[in-house]
């Protein structure tokens, strides 16, 4: 499955760049609703929200798609891998969120395929074309990370880092926070990212995925009805 090159930290780090043009800048995934309603107004509240998402959604749901690539793709268990991607997709309650995560995944696929045409893209390409899988953001992140030979622990932490960073960047646009506040918040959340990643080590992607962020999901569903909004979701 892999190409012949060894793991390049710099190549993988490019996937974590906040400027990576995969559409994260356009999505708040419910945060905009919470800010408009006054539920989140300060950096401390945003930190609590991100930690809830790390431990009850991004970690035990999305990160398991990353892990699934490492567990299933080497044994060519692609049908199970595509099933995880589809099941996670339909379990996202808000239509905007489902669409947003899928769009980011497709854009990441297109971008990284242009960046690294010599990586092994089959059978992912065929599954996307036949719609056997959705190609959501976590699955594509896992596929590219695996092809770049990033260790699994690095790939999971990296994915959770991108989710955290995207949320903070949304907060900077929605709240009275400066760039220094955002970087301070990100630094304070690094231990939580590591802990959330560590908790996925004992989880089976085929059996153990779970999510429990009902208020956030309600906010995601309510977003499309806001009177004014900056974000697509």
C-alpha cells in the first residue's frame, strides 16, 4: 500500500496547516449558533466546548475512522473500512454537518492527490467513484497519513489537532478574541488533545465508536435557521 519513501514529518505537517485549503474556514459546525445564543462568550467557555468535542465526538467517533485505515487497509478489508465511513456519516445528526465533513474530505482527497500523485490511491478512488464510501474528512486524513507512513498515534493526534485548530479559528472570527488569545488557547489544549488521542488506543473502530454531545448537535441543527451567519455550517 505504501510508497517506498520513509515517513517525512514535514510532509505530514503540511496536512495540519491551518491554511490548507480544504474548506475548514467555511464551517463552524454549530459554534456560530452557540456564540449567537450567548452560550459561548469567553475563551474559557470555548476551551470547555472543545474539550467536550475532543472526548465525546472527535476522539471516540472521527478519530476511529483514522484508526480504521491503519487497522483494515493493510489487510485489504476495504468493505469494512467503507462501512465505517458510511455509518459515521449517517450518524451525524445535522445535515449541514454531514455535508461539511464530506466536502472537507473530498477537497482533501483532491488536494493531496495533486500534491502526491505517486501515493497509492486505489481502491479509495474507485470506492469514491462508485459511492461505496463517502470520503469524509477523517477517513481521507487517515488514508493520506497512512500513505505518508505517519505512525498511527501521530495521525490520530494530528487529526484531533486540526479539529481543535479549526474550531479556534472559527472562534476568532465569532468572538472577541485576538490571535494571541487563540494561540494561548491552542497551547492550553495540547494536553487534552494528547489525552483524547490516547483514549482511542483501546477502542475498536468496528465496535466501539460513540458520541455524546447533544447540545452541540442541537446547535448544528439550529444553525441553518439563524437570521444571519458567517459560516456554511
